[in-house]
C-alpha cells in the first residue's frame, strides 16, 4: 500500500504508534518491548532497501501517541486503548478529552483500538476521530454484544487538509465496491520470495 502511494504522490509520510496487541512482556514495564515497533522498523527498512526515497516514517518509539504538524494544523495520533470509547457522551469521557486537549493542543485527534467509526468534538472545537478496523468482528465482538452483521465494512477514512481547515472533503472508505474474491492476496510464500530471506538483509531486525 505504501509503495502504491509513493508511486502516485511526491512524498509519503507514514505515522505509526504501537498498540496493546504488540506488548511483549507480561508487566509491560519496557515500553520498547512491543512487536509493533519491530514491524514498523522492518517495513521502513524494506522500503529503503527497495530504493524508495520519497517515503518518510515517523515512528513514536515507545509512546502510544505521536504529534504531527501539517499545514500549521496539529494532529495528535494515539492508539486509544487507555481512553473511553466515547469522546463526548459522558462526563468522564469529556473530562478525559479536555485533559488530552490541554496536554497536546491538537486540532484533530486520530485514534484506533475501538474498531468503530466515530467522530466527536472537544469543547465544540477540536475533532476526535476514531477510525474503523478492516478486520471483521469475531468472537470477541459477539461476547461483548456487538456482533458484526454489516454487509459492507468500513476500512478507513480519507480527507484533504487546507491552510484554513484541518479536515475538508472527507470520504469514508469501505469495501462495497470491491469484489473480495477477485483480489490477488499474496500468500506467505509469495511475500517471502518478494522480499527474500530476512537473515540475508543487513537492516533486518
């Protein structure tokens, strides 16, 4: 996906933060003990090895958030496992988001983890966007009483950024127009043959 974007745009910046599923220690005392970070660094190295010089990775290292400035707008990107599902529906969630806004001064907060597409405002000003997950709901969704019965699946969100507005021209991305049976999904063997043996690559982790 990153290679496809790099072929169509002058520059591509990938912003990555680790999540709770990558934790690699029972106590989670070491913030660097997260396999998500290994995956991000491995992908960045592979893209460099393949000669892409217009791709920049901004990895948050051990923190579960990272801040970015784009056209003088501040974007606060976090995984979201420590926050309430709602951003403005309860006194607790409103208080938490006001605290994050005070700490980071964001125009837009982008978060994942909850796997449900949501949008809310903090103090009627800054936006909080919770992105959907392309993974279909499984047994966990069933256990918590939120089974996935959707016909089309929300995959992500696309928007433009102008000098005056941090979000403009928003478009929801879903799979309604895709024939999933016809997609060429590579096998593990295909991926290994494409990138070679990781042990032979100097930058491999």
